[in-house]
């Protein structure tokens, strides 16, 4: 029996690995347990310990466990786990993520430097401490070098708007590139990049750009689809990605495509949208490649559709929360998650962490999926009072 070490809590992936005949050991942090113990219940062995890629004591412990019972692969589907997974795969000399693309994409400054070889898709930027302010024109986007989603990302129209306590190399300033925003899901194996889906995005706009609705497959033209994928291929080549899924955020302009960022993982809940919307099982692609059994002919699929809508309510304290039975009985519903309860305080979205839940639906096409997800969202009542 093959033995997989998975870093981070991801119950759905654990199920997939076990269905493929794997024995699964998970490394999960205490913080992840606050979201439930589903991963522990599904895994064969659970190691509960806070982890980081440079925790030498933990790495030595994993090396010792590997000597007792060999791991056949190490992997992570979570943003917090992919760096350690890449380090361990190299240390143990087993299949898994590579350090170079993972560490490059986890650092927004390194990503920008790697994209210098393709200036047509790169965005002008500078480290906060190195910016030549006399040459800078606003607006700019301020973002932490590390981190995911929109946390800490803000549109800046004047120098006086920059309110950070650590004005040094931990922040990046980028030119504000306007255009239509999309995300792109890909899978790479043996240095070949496969397009899984392009996703239409709607976000809150400036200053924080928090996602509201995502739907796939995108309704872009065939010509724009080719332009987008060509830019993403250049990006993935620039970061030396030869294996793994990638989630890439882009801006489409009349003059071309600009790369906002890319991550070596499946984006958010996109594994649901891909599998239940257009019949692409991204987790299975990872497993097959790890097993060296990757013989998929992946074609960009325009049949079917899926959409996710993030729930919101008026600012204030939650006084009532109702989900009608008809919502759960709706055959188009893929997943519903509500992360608030009566007594909680809802505030304006400043980052993805402020969102209070989501609805995912499929449909016969993208427009139908959007209609379904919007109709179901309207049935969910989250009442608040005060600010």
C-alpha cells in the first residue's frame, strides 16, 4: 500500500487519496482544529503540531518517521502547507512539489523578479524601502510580500494613505493595472501546462479587491482565451513549474495580459467548481501524477458550468440566521458554508477572511450556474442590527 504524507487540513483530498489505495498520514496544526476534526477522522495517522517550512526539529522528526515507515509522496493542497511539503519532498527524495516554484510564488517580490524575463506580462513594482518616490505616479497597489488572497492589499492614491508600521522590505508597491479580471486554473506535469478553466471574477473593486462571485468556464472569446493562456504559460515557465496545479490571477487589457499573482495550488474552492461544474477532477490529476500514472488528455471544457457566491450581510451584530429547507433540497447546490452565527459582528470586507460564507452551484452552462447561485443566496436570511 502506498503511503502519503499530506500537510494541512483538507478532508476532501484525504478521501481522494484513500480511494486511490493510499494510507494517509496528515500533519495538521492546532489552529486548523478550530475548523473541525474531519481530517483527523478520515486520516489513518494524524500528527498534530504547528508547522513551518524552517522548523528543523519537526523536519528531523518527519525524517525519523520516514525511516520507520517510508512515505511514497509528500503533498499539500493548502497555502500554509505547500512550503513545508516542498522542503520535505526534497529532503525525503520522494515525489511532491518542487521548492523553486513554490518559494518563488509565495514571495510576491521574487515572483515579480522572475517575470522580468517576460516584461509584457509583468507589472511595474518596487520594494517599499527601495521605491524612488520622485518617479512614482499614483494610484498604486500596496501588498504584503507574503500572504494569500486580498489580505493587506489596498489601492493607494496618495503617499499619506500608506498606513503600515513596517515600511520596509515586507511590502511591495505595484502599478495599478486596470482591466477585466480573471483567474486561471492549470495543471502542469513534466513541464507541460494544461488549461483546466478560465474563471470570470467579480470583486468589490478598490480599495481592497475582495472576491464576490466566481464562475466558470469563462465567457471570454476564443481569441482572448488564447491570449490569457499564452500569458499564463509564460508565467509558469518563468517560475520553473514542472508539476502541480496553479491558480493564476490576471488582468486582461486591450494591449495584452498582466499577471497579478500565481500560487502553486488549486484556488480556494475551485476543486468543487471544476469537478462538479465541468467534470475535471484536479485532485485526481495530482494523485495520478504522483503515482507516475498520468496519461490524461486534458481538453479545455466549455460544457457545463459552476459558480461560487460569497455571502454578505449588513454591518452589525447578527440577530437572525435562517436557511430554508428548499436551499438544501435544490439539486444544483454543490456546497453551502456559513461561517457566522447569532451574536457575531459582521464588518465591511477588507480581506477574504472577512467573508462569512459561500454558496456553490452548478448549471447547464455558466449563465445558468450564476442564476442558480444568485437565487439560492437570496433565500438565505442573515439579519443584523447596528454597526
